[in-house]
C-alpha cells in the first residue's frame, strides 16, 4: 500500500501502531496527496497497466497528469498520453465498457 505521503506499507513489515495512527489520524486530519501516491507506486512497482476500478473514470485525468509529471515511459504531454492510450493503453478504467473488456477478457 502506498499512502498519501508516498510512504510504502509492506506486508509483514508494518508497525501495526504506526499504521493505525496513519489510518485513524493522519489520513483523516491531513491532505491526501494523490499525485504523490500514484508517482511513488509507479516508480516502486512499475506496473504494465493501471486499472481504475471506478465506478466511473473521473480519476483518469489526474492519473495521466501524475504520469506526465514524472515522464513515465516517455510521456511528456497530454498528446503523448492519448497516443499511448490509443495504441497500447497504460490506464484501463472499469467504468468504460471498451476498456473493461480488455481487463476481463470480455466476461
């Protein structure tokens, strides 16, 4: 798990009290930095695809901006992102039927 500060919480290596404090204090009382969380996750785990669960696809633009900001896979502009999406999508949204079938295999 990557939190809103960009900290990675690894299974079996987490201080339970620190995670409790983050979950029930920090996450409630401080601003969540979505961009930082996405960027850290991309750099640390280097996924082939990002699957946006939904219900819609409204976070797609924010994710695209976060990827462009770190020039993920050479993305330097909105047009670069759109071109990548057209040829070999990086971001798949379960809220869009055309992209959902790429994740589910048509099921």
